[in-house]
């Protein structure tokens, strides 16, 4: 049942010492280099350490992690470009991999010759390659240069031809590393659509990308690599949320203490002491994403009894455009009194319809008429909203589409003509495009 099976896989590199070819070893012996002292720069790096995982036939699995986490090394071992230091690997099926621009191409051969070369590496006959040849050339867009040596291709041309070959020679396992970033937006979309098509054909796909929206859209399962080990393996939304939370942990704290700050106005009879962003279960959030449900907790401390206070805040973009103002009075909530001491009020948000961007909150606490100001803090809190696969289309939403978005769906039942759907839109979307 498994297309890929990995057990206790480790890969070690010696930093400061290259892996020498046979000729270089002989030259080294002739120069008596082995008698020289080992460089102090020689250190051991474990790119992979005791990695175990299995991937079933037909699964599309995302692999994410920071640079240097071991993602590319894992894919190179699975593609037999490099070999493990220890552990076992079993791969059931023909593997096509696109790990670096031009990987698998012979520099001196033409584009045409390299297509046949790649086909033979995948175990395909000349007739099988010929059957796909025109489609590969048309898809890659390099027909004019198909008889030009690969060494004269630009990086974009190499990428397009490499992906076309990898995707169209019908591999049972396709491994794609973060090379799609080299292509333009139109080609990236074309590649993602092709991957969707292969997924529909029940091919096994390993997809490495820093575009987490694409990973979440394409892959039901995601593996998070960290320091050469599997940190988390599970459903894509959960893994991506944890990964993004770990990345943001050192950059942004989703809670702010407000005691003792000078940037405030008001008589101070009751003041804000903190702001927290929580889940609906009351757990501190590591990250806020578009479409999330969350709780904004406003903590306060009253120095004396307060009658009919009104809690509120204004939200701004990072460029000081006001997004909205929120207040207890807007909901017809009249708090008759607050006793001295500490407490908090929670604003529950069922569906955060903000685009991915940075935002600021300015807090205020007044009496009900709004004439008496107890506390006012301009730009008290800065927080960041991350993008999410809201419409299950793989298209990220950001500031270029505005400040907010609305839950929506298109109904094309009144149209005549044909409509082309993104495969994931039809299969996955709760807000799916509909047409009778």
C-alpha cells in the first residue's frame, strides 16, 4: 500500500571537506594530503536524523519547514541523487523529480535529446516518449529552442522544460521542490493545475513549497521538517498552523501588557491592563489567519466603582486607514456598574474577514455618553493576520484585494457557454462555484 517507506533515515555531511571523486582521491594521495592536519573547520552536520515516515499510493503530501530543515536532503535521498548514511528507504514506482532548475539535464545535449534522456531514465521506451513529446514541448513553451543545447537556456526555460518532462512522462511518483518560484505567475498556476490533474489520476506527489496556501490547497496531509527531523505529521491545516505559529513565536506575541505605559489619556479611574488573542476554547493563539474564529480579551483594572462604562476599540491598517470601530454600546450592552479590582471583557469573533496584513488597535474606555474618558491608548496593539486558503482554490488573498473580504460564492446558472474550473474548487470548496 505504501509508495514510499522510510525507517530511521539519517544523512551526515562533513562541513569543510568535500566528497571527492576517485580521480581527486588519487591526486590527494599523490600529494600526501592525507598527512596534513584535519582542518579546524571540519564539522559534522546531520541533515537528517532518524526520520521515519510512510506515504501511501495516491497521496499528495506537502513538506514544509525553514531553510536548512532537511526537506531537500530528504527528497534527494528519495530520488537517489544522494544516499543515506544510515536507515532504510523503499520506493515503489517510477520517480520523476524536479529538485533544482535543470536537475537531470545534460548540459551539452539539446532540449529534444534531454527529453528522450529523461524518458529513458524513467524506464520509458522511445515510442512512449514520442507519444508525449509534442505535449511536453507545447507545455514548456520552448519549441523555438528545442534543438538548442540546454546550457544556453535561461533558468526559466530550464524550469519550464524540466517540469514539463517530469509531469508528462507519466511517473507514478512526482517529487517537486521549491522550484516553481522561478517561474512567472502564469506558469506557476499552470504547474499547480497540472499537479491537480496528476492528483486526480491517483499519482503519488511530494510537494515542497514555502507557499503555504498552495500546500494547504493541494495536500490533505503535510509533514513539517525541523532540524533534520519530522516535527509534525498530520492534516495540512493543523500542521501549517503549528508551523506558522512557531515561525511567528519569536517575531510577534499575541498578547500585550498595558500597565505602566505612558501613551495614554483619560482620568485613569479604570484602565486597560492587557490585550490577548485567544481561541474560542480560551487558549492563547500562536497565529491569526483569515477566516479564523477568535476571542479578543480586554483586561482592565478599576480603582473605584464605575457606573455605565463603555469598552471599545478602533482597528487600523498599518497605513492608518480605519477598518472598523467596535464598542459594547454598539450591541446595546449597558454595564450598570464595575466594582474596584481586575477583570476582563471578551469580544467573540466567529469569522475574521480581514485580508492578510498588519493591523493596529486603539483602545478606549468612556462613560455611556462618551463625554468622560477613563482611558484611551492610540495604537496600543499591533497584530498580523496571515493568509489562508479561504475559498479552497489555492489563490491567496492579500492587501491587493482590499482590506476585507466577504463569505461568498458564484452561481453561473444563468450563463451560456463553457466554464473551466480549478479541480480543487470543484472537489473541495465549501463556497464552491455552482452551475446547473
